[in-house]
C-alpha cells in the first residue's frame, strides 16, 4: 500500500466564505483520518481570494485539535516570509500541544506576488538567498538548548517536529540531500523538473541525525468520481483556477464547467497539459490504474494528494475513492 497524505489549501469556492472553507477543512481532515491517510498538510499563500490557509500555523492547530491521530503540518511554510525563531516557536507550541503529530515543510518561494511579499517581509534584503542558513537556524532551535545559549525557542527546544524541504525545482532537492532531510516535490503544479530533482535527491543524499536514508514525497492531483466524465467535470474547477491565476486574475474556486477545455486556445491548453500533467482524473478503475502507474514510474515513498473540488461533498467522496483504490492495490500486491 502506498502511503497517502492530503494537501489542503482550504479552497474558497465562489459564493462561499473563508469560514465555511475552514470548517470544510476540518471535516475533510476527520474523513482523511478515518480513511487512513498519513498526514494532513496546509499551505501558506497570501493575497489569494480562493485560499483560506494564509495563517497556516493557526489552521494547523485547529485541525490538530479536531482530530486525534493523523499527522498535521505545513506544506509549507514559506520561510523567507518569517524569522526562523518565530516559526520555531509556533511549531514548537504545536508540537507541545499535539506531541508526535506535527510536520513542518519549508519552502523558499514567497507564496504570493512580490508586492504582497514586500508587505509581509518589510525587509527584502533577506529572503530566498538566505534560505539554507535559515533552515539550519530553524532546525537548531528544535535541538535541546546548549549551556549559555542566549536565544532559545520556548516552546520549541527539544520538541519533536518533523522538518521537510519542499521544492518545485532542483534547488530544494540539493538542499534536502545535503542536510539529510525528507524532500517533497511540487509535481502537482510544477512537474517539469520532477525526474531530475528525484535523481539529484536520491544520488546526493547524506544521512543525518534526522534521517538515515532518502524519503521522497510527490504532489499529485487526484479527482475521482463515479465515472470518468464526472471526474473531468470536477477537474474543470482547477483548470479554470489555474488559467485565471496564470493570466493575473486570481479569484475564488470556480464552479465546474462542462467542456471548459474546449473553449481554450492552444497555448492555454498546452500550459494546462504541462502544469497539471501529474493528475489522475477519473472513475475508481481509472484512479487505481493511474495510481499504480505513477508510483511505479517514480518510486515515491509517499504521495501528497490534493483536490481543488468545488463541492465539498464531491471532494470528500474523491478522497474516499482514492483510499479504496489504494487498498485494492495493496490487496492485489
């Protein structure tokens, strides 16, 4: 059985509020826990009308409080937006409240446009160029305090927080390998360098106190429904949202549209085909065969599955179909 986890952006559908979306997030997390998913991650984005997880550590606390066993974490925190000490304190607090359940995925992108990044950071002199040093500084805050240490993360020091490096290029793969950390690649929206990043991470991995051998997680879109046609209709919401984002018109998650792809020009179709190539869209049988093929192709240790589906009930059902497909593959193995 492949280890499956959930990436939830707390999507805000058209006609809905952020409060409704966050309550849907907790409901989906409870279903994911019951279905046997391993982790439930939230992601930091800013100035995005269709994403309600901007205050990521707050939402993680909400989800962890409403569940009992599933790991909960960030996929990820965009570290250039924050001082490492602040994140160490936030996630140290979460780990103190929910021991053995908190993950911290770290990314180097701003998770927003540059104007908003400026509003977040105030000082743009740091940022992506200091990302490796910031990751090391942050990890060190989780270690037991040294005698005479003047700056400490309280809570944070000595807490069990599982730290991941995230990436959509080979940069993160190199850093994760060098530091001996688990690595998650954003193939669900930026698959172009996936194979190269996998090869770099595995071939250059250096064991560390945190991890003895490489652990690779890959992002994957899965839209599952009773039929292939129904799943393709659900998928059109993500397609619309992606086109809107890439053309400078970010908004709430659109309702599904029959035949949306047929309305696009060749350039837009090509953009979607490339960006969303790591997607499985279809019936239970289609999902099962697609899942098996993707794992065989990549050798991923874990899949981080996301589904930007307009209707919450259909979204829950999609994850149920995925879990059933994974269980069927396990029995057939």
